[in-house]
C-alpha cells in the first residue's frame, strides 16, 4: 500500500481544527455541568457573582484564542514568512542583507 501524500501545512491545520473541536465539546460539557451544580446548590446567594462564571470566562477566552488560531488566524509559519518578505522589501533587491551587520 502506498503511503499518503499529505501537504504538511494542511495536515497541521486539520490537526489544529480537530483539536479545537474536541476542546470545544469538553468546554461545553464541563461548563454545563458546573452551571447545573451551581443552580442546584448555591444559586440563592443574592448579589454574588456565580462561581462558575470564572471558569466559563477564562477557559472561554483560551478557547477563543485557540479557535482564532485554528480557523481565522495565520499560523506561526505564515506570520514568519510575511515578516521575512516585509524585511526583504525594506532592504531592497540589490544589497546583501548581511552588509548591515558587517
């Protein structure tokens, strides 16, 4: 059997998206459980911030960042390539880039 020929960039992107989806399901299940526990036990304290809010907010922020990286943001390699191209344009085409440091 012939091994699969995968584009490494697309494979990494697919892995990042699959990992994000797994984290999203875990986030939803765990946070739903926390809010149910709070509703059944501790919700009668007036004026207090519900304790599951902290886990939901901070974990949600981390999950949002992972989602942006997986679906909307550029990968580290893309950002590096873009920065390199910008530096090359700034340097011009004729000079040796190392001349600046010699």
